[in-house]
C-alpha cells in the first residue's frame, strides 16, 4: 500500500522542493499552506507521515501536531525547522514527533528521513496487530479456564500452559512471554512446554529429548543434544542469555523453568 504524506509549510518554495523531492518515491502526496488547511485535510484523510513546519500563524505546528496525534497516535511526524527554532523542534520531539529536519535539507537527507519515518510507522502498526492477536489469545485463555481444568483430568494434556510470564497454546503451537510472541522452532516449542509443565521441578536432558524429539538415549548423549537447543531457546527468551534467569541449569539435575 502506498504511504500517504502531507507536506505542511506556509512557504511555497519549501512545499515545491519537498513535493518534487518525494514525487518519484511512490508516495501519495498532498500539501497544505497553513496549519488551518492541514487540520482540515487531516480531519478528512488519514496520513502515514507529516512533514510539518512549526513556525506558522495563526495555527502553529505544535497545534497541528497535537491534533493529528489525537486522531492517530501512530502517525509519523517530521518537523521542519530553522536553526533558530531548534528549541521548538526539541519540544515537538518530547510530544512524540519522529524526527526533525533543518531547512533547507538536501534531497537525499529528506528522502532518507521520510523512508525511516514510514518504516517506523509500519513497525508500530505491525506490533499493535501482534499485540491484538496476543490479547485475543489471553481472552481465550480466560474464557476457557474452567474448560481447561476439566480437560486436564479427562481428555489428556490441557490446551494452555501458563506461568507468571509465559502463556503457551498447544493447539496453535504459540507461546508468548510478557505479551510478546516467541518465534520458536518445533523442538524449541516442545522443550519450552516440557519445562513449563514441570516447573519448578528440574527436567533432565534425557526427559527433554524423550518429550521434544520422541526418542530415548543415554543421559550423556541427551545432554549434548539438548545443550544446543537450550542455547538457542535462551537467546529467544532471556534478556541476557549469558546470565539466564528463566531457563536455569540445575547441576546434576538438568534444566528448570523459573519464569
């Protein structure tokens, strides 16, 4: 989908330069010659990014900034500022603006800042989409809490495994940690399930191999097989894999989930 950009500046020359600079980038471009016109256009059309001059009257850039964020807090705003108004640009950053550009800026700098702003917005929207899916998973977990309890005794393993920070859905083979979806291989997922179900009991490497890979082997061989998968898993769940706090090594016992 083409990104939609609004250029807001009361100087015709600046608007012309910015529009010409971005015209070959595949964006849908609109311009506004005042803060008032910008507010009118923003009220009618959702924009992905604004190039916004601060020094306009009677409606200034900060007023436009606050108004567009009230409509869409994820819109990327790049402030256009002169060196003499750097304090105002910094204030705009405090209010949530993505970046600022000094006038005049070179075409390459303008294009790069705009690309960065669009990518920043895409990442935020993608993150919100994932968080929405995760919230749906959490609601499902709450709704099925009673059913899960009965399934645990009557129909084999429960669908959900939940600890303080971890939620695992066996049916969808999905796991979230602190609300963040984990990108796990099949073996990593099964090892995590085994550890979470057993917690706070440590699980031996041989037991992990049997559960996650469905075969039996000597403890010494299992230790070597599991070590690599634990190493990879720690890099996905630990804030500091060198000093793991969630997947702990228990000497002579194996590994233990403590999250």
